[in-house]
């Protein structure tokens, strides 16, 4: 099989720092033979990088059904980073196609093929074709966190604060 070609170089896409000087993070990518290409941003201001279906044949997802769609990509995220897989808003709105465990987390030590867990929440079957943009991936820093016990949390109300209120406690 021939190796998929890289996406054309477009000014403002992944290789250039964003306005404000945020330096790019380098993520190693292994493209498997069935890959439909590298993740890419739709515009210079996009936070997410589109992920494409890497299916050998069309995949039909019935209403209410789930499907695990391969991307043909293995990521080498740097330590201290994760990738979040999120739905594409247009597909969610127009067809009801969304990422079931949104956001799905890809840990920096995961080295398997990235797959998209999709669900059809619409009323009609959806057919997924090879190369179709299905989800977006956001790479984010993950700080080291130290948890400590604090038995005083939640003991007494603090004026003007939510305390243990949740699920609509701040109003409509």
C-alpha cells in the first residue's frame, strides 16, 4: 500500500504559532497504512484538529447505535499533555452524530491506534466514508496535581458562595 500524502501546507495552520506567541507543541504521529492523513486545523483560529475516518469500507451507524471508527493514527504525545477528542458541532447539530465519551482522553503514554467512539443520536442512519472528518482533537497541558485531605471543606456555608449547591443552584 502507498503511504497517504501529508496535508498541503496552508499558512496559519498547525505549523505556525498562534497570535500572541504560543509556541507549537510537537506531537509525533505514526500513520498506519489505512490512515486518511494527519490531523489538521480548519482555520488558524481553530482550537481543534480534525480527525478523519480511516475505514476500509463505508460504515453505517443506525439511530441509537454506536461505532468505533479507526483513524489510522498512533500519537506520541509529550509527557505532561493529553489529547481530548470532541464532537464536530456541525455533525452533531445536523445529523446527531457525536462522540459518546466526550471529551475522550488520549493519555501521553497510550501508543495504540486512536479510534473514535461515535453514537448516532439522530433519526436517520448515517454512513461514514473513508477520509470523512468526524471529530476534533484538542491537545492540552495536564498539570501534576497533589491532593490533600481537608476535613473542613463543606462544613459551614460561606456567604455568597455555592457551597454544596449544584445542578441548577445558580439559577436559570
